[in-house]
């Protein structure tokens, strides 16, 4: 019996190794592949002889088709059909479950309860800051609902799309005063005031792609798509992050999405590259549409290295984005250089980090009033620098802990509207609620470039301390002059992520 099992296992390993995509990736020649096929034939003949001798036969695995997923998967439960999870370039949100006519449907839901001690002052020309509740109040929210569909037509052709209904609750400030004393601002100087913005529910064409694999080398993936740019570890959708909020780098420091052409190529198992040409810099801080706003395009790329892909997984990359982003001209570029890394020394421990340095030419900003107090600037070159480090530890099968430190130096006030250094410390215990269900199969997908699984149901309880070198936090009511500010704020959020 032991000889039969050993022989069958060898046959399985050889069959998987002979998958065309795997053979190419490992550099196996056609002559070597043919020799391995002969070895499989001899193993099958030996199995037949053992069976005729009265020992039970264990069937070898059939050779998988080209392009099939080769990562190890749990054994399927009797009566269920195994799903082939294909994590594409665009990292479409949600988790596969329902399949109709060859199309896979995915979805997710995000709900939360939020408390903020202060709101951040972000002038309207810089966008806004997330305000899940009014200062000093507890607020319950239905944050987001997403639904996606993907279909694979052939090994070389696939398509997908996703829509989101999202509740935006952002806050920004406006300039008042100087000589007219409106809304409580003294006549001697100008003040900032929060607007009376109300949360709005918005239906968004979140992602889409039509992807073809050109038969060039190991296969060049060409996509016409709206997609998450592959910078860093954090993503726009909460279900893809081990924290409830995102860092300052993600909010202010770099583009988050693009709409246009995307090209990806896997040179070797340890080396990959992506490049793209898209309409514009898309960022949730400003909620810009995906249509272009000038006559030029934005160009970018990332080179990724994975020297260790199994035990002690390590991935790091360098990327960049460049393109004019101002509606008034197509000659003043905004650019950013991005370095990121993910290291998972053990199954239960993971570290991630990202560093950005960016700039933009010919930026014009208005005066910023009290309690900040900055003059207007006309057509100046601006720069910014930021980074975050994140750690995750699985304390138990059903409980994890995430910690993150973020830093953002808006040295010229172009991204947040204020010359300042922002710091944040975030702690977020994560309850993997669905893991408490006996015999529930895992989703089979993981956080970006890691082997930390994304669960069906996660509950995050996050505390976040924000600090600035300027008094940019206030608990002032809407449409009232902000006369005093604070350099710190506290946020508490209970967030529920459900995938289906």
C-alpha cells in the first residue's frame, strides 16, 4: 500500500510540473518535459501491475490545463465543486462563490459605528478628510455595498466588472471673514469654517477589465481597465485591508486607481513588472471622476521582486507615476516615486510598509485662515514625503492584531492644504468571526502580496490617534468660525466586513 501511495504522489507531482505555464516559469525544456511524460507513463504501468497483484489503486492526478491555478488548495468537500480562484492584475473586490453560465459573482458589505473627537481641517482645494461622525458624536453607518462579476472565456481571454454603492462622509473647510465679520470671525483676519456637508450615497462604476494574454515569452497580459494601482499594501475597499482606516500616504500621497491600458509581464517567478497609461490621478480624497480633465495622460509602472515566495515570503517593489493633473494646463506634471515591501517571516506574523516622495509644478493655493494661518501662493513647485509601517500578528485562529504607524510631511501644503507633519498611531484587533464556524471552507484569497487570508466575516475594533505639528483638528460646528484648533484627535471605529 505504501508503495502505491508513494508512486501515485510522484505521478501527481510530475503531472503538475508538466503544466505548460509552470514548465515555462521553471525553465524546463521540451526535451526535459518529454522525459518527464515518459516517467509518468512508466509510473502508470507500475500502478497497473500493483493493482493486478491485488493492491488497491490510487489514481494519479490528471495533467492540468495550461493556465490553471497551481497553488495548493484544500481538498474539496464531497458534493461540492472546487472553484478556481484566479487573482488577476486588477484585484477585483469580493470573494467568488456563485457561478452562473460560467460567470462568477462576488460581493461584500461594510458597516460601522464611529466616534471622532475632532475633525481635520482640509481646505476645499485639497479635497477633504473622512468624517464618519460629527465631532463628539457616535454614528452608525452602512458604508459600502459592492457587487462584481468575472468570466473566463479562454486561458488567454477574461473580463470582469464591479459596481459599488458607497456612502461618502467627507469634511472640508472654507475661508470666511477679513473685514466683514461673518459667522463669528473677527474683522481683523480670516478664518476657516467647516461646511455643512451631509453624507451622500453614490453608485460608482468601481472596476472593470478586459484582459488578453498575448503569446509573447511567458505571456504578456494586456488590459483595458479601471483598476487599483499596484502601489503599496493598502487598498480602497475595507475588506482588502487588516485595518478599518487607511494611512495618510494612501489618502494624500499617491494615486489609488487608474482608467486606461495596463500591461503586465512575469519575467520569472521572482520578477514581475506592470506599466500603464491612464486618464488621470484618481484619489478618494478628492473624489475625482475617472474621465480625463486635460489633454495629457498619466503614465506609471512598478517592478516587483519576490526572492522568497514560500516560507518567509518577501516581496518588495519600486514604482512611479507621472502626468499633468491640473485642469487648467497640460504642462505641469505631478509625480510620485513609491517603494513598498511585504514580509511574512511566519504564517502568523506579517510586516508591510510603503514610502512615497512626490511633487508637482506650478501649484496655486488660496490663503488658509485661522487657526492655521497661511498666505496664498501662486504657481509654486510643491513636494511631499510620507511612509507607513504595519504589522499583523495572529494571536489565535479567530483573533488577530494590527498595528500601524503613519507619517506624512506636507512640506509645501499642496496635498492637505496645510504645511504640516502628520503622525498617526493605529491599533486594530480583528475578530475573524467566520473562523468560529466548524468545517467552513476558507475563502482561498489573501491580503495583497501576503499569505494572510481574507475571511468571510471580519470584525475590526480600531483606535487611531492623530497628531499634527499644526492646530488642524477642531470640534467646531458647521458654518461657524473656527477660532481655536487642536494638534491631536482620537478616532474609534467598530467595522464589520462581510464577503459573499
